[in-house]
C-alpha cells in the first residue's frame, strides 16, 4: 500500500469516527432536549374522586401529556375549601391548576386567592351552563341535584313544598352543609325555593334520619338501605342503570327548580407553568375529555355535541336555578347553618 492509499484510508477512518461521534452527540442532545421538555410539569390539585383509579384523572393525564410533552402531577387536595385555605395561608405555594371547585364556593375562592383569566371564545357551552360561566373559572362538568329514591319505597312528590309536607319521618340522609359541597347545595335549595327557609329547615329536619359528613358517606348509607331517600345527583341514576343494571333508583323532579353542582377549574397566580396549566383546562373541554368525564364521573358535559349513552338521554328534564340569588345566599349562609344546627 503506497502513501496515497494510506492517507485515503486514514481519511475514511477519521470520517467514520467523526460520524459516530456526531451521531452520539445528536442522540445525547435529543435525549437532553426530551428530558428538558418533560421537566415542564404542572401541579394539579384535584379531589380524590377525580384522581382515584375509578375516576377520569389518570386517563386525562395520559392524554394531555401526549399533547403537551409535559408531566402532570396530581395532589389530593382533600376538599376544595381545604385547598383554598392552604393557598391563602401560603401564597407562594406552587399550584398550577385547581379542579373540583363547586359553584357555591366560587365567591370564597375569588376573595381568597388571585386567579388568572382564561379566554375561551371558541367554546360552545350548553344553554343551561352559559349563565354560570365566569371569566376566571371554567366549568367542566355538572349535574342538577335533588332527592333520589328507590321505586316502591316512597311516593314521589311533584314539588319541594309537597315533599316537605309529606316526606316520612326519619327517611332522608343528608350531607353536612359545613363539611360538604353537596350539603351546601341542599341548603341553597331551601333558601332559593321556599318562602320561609326556617320553617322548611324544621320540616326537613323532622324527615331526616342521618346527616353525614360527605356525599360518599351519605350515599353509602342510602345504598345500604339505612335511608329511603338521599340528596344526590340526577346523574346518580345513570350509575345505577349503567354499572349495577338496577332501574329501581329514581330522581324526583320538582316544579320549583333544582340547584346544580357545577365543578370548576382555575389557574391561580401562584402557577409556575401557567401557559401549560391553561392548556390543561382547555383540554378538559375537548369532546373526548367531556365524554370521558360523563362516563367516569357520571356527570353531564358542559359543552355541546358530546355523545352520551341512552341512560343519560332518558333522565328527566329539570329546571335549574340561575345565578341571580347566589350572593344573597352567601350573605345568609352562616345564619342558615346556625338555624339548622340548632334544630
């Protein structure tokens, strides 16, 4: 081999070595870049029902992480008001998204923490939800609330006034209005739909068997036949018909109208990954996620054109209260709770 051939061979060896080194560099850079992208994460405070294995949280997390190339870390907030209290006491606490705040808690949130605005001009909300959409709080599921019973155990009423007059004594299980958002909903119902809330509370108290700390505790007692009637969601009926194949469970529609539990999400000013946090909330309103929430949370979607099962479609249509007296209720809430506790 002459010197020219040796030089040419060395050149190709060097070129091959350079290509190997360059390829390694690109792979290392790509891995580092992917790692950096994955390090963009959001902290989401959510209720247990949202993030437990039977809830929608994990599937929503997987879907969103594919879209955003980020990570979602859930924190069990132990109740929306508990989370708000923690954020109020520690304004620098890192929270990117809060989900699961009830309509009746929004005023407390608004006066306790600063919240970022989220613009959603493209979203087509359902007609029932439109009056209850606010610039800084985004609804993602909802259901009217009222009395659920088993067919054959009680005679249904057509109005709240009739029900309070005729309900059997010690037949109802309720949630504590001081501890549960569901409890606050029935208290709001009494305030909104009766001319004399104090007298209505007395009648309701006589018909009440148990007051439980949470909705899950109360509904568990009802399902175990320790009460004939429970204050719950219209969509609870869907669960019984879909999962348990049990058509005995019914909902009483009342002519005065019903409260609705609407669950909201928001981005507090303490967010770190604020843009990604807003994307997470926007994703909650996609048709696929809304359908998932209906199927896993057993709640109505808030946007139009979400396909629902026949069990949802067969539910009775009920009148839902608007936002007109929410502030009045906020002012009278402590007084009403005090009246209830004195009975």
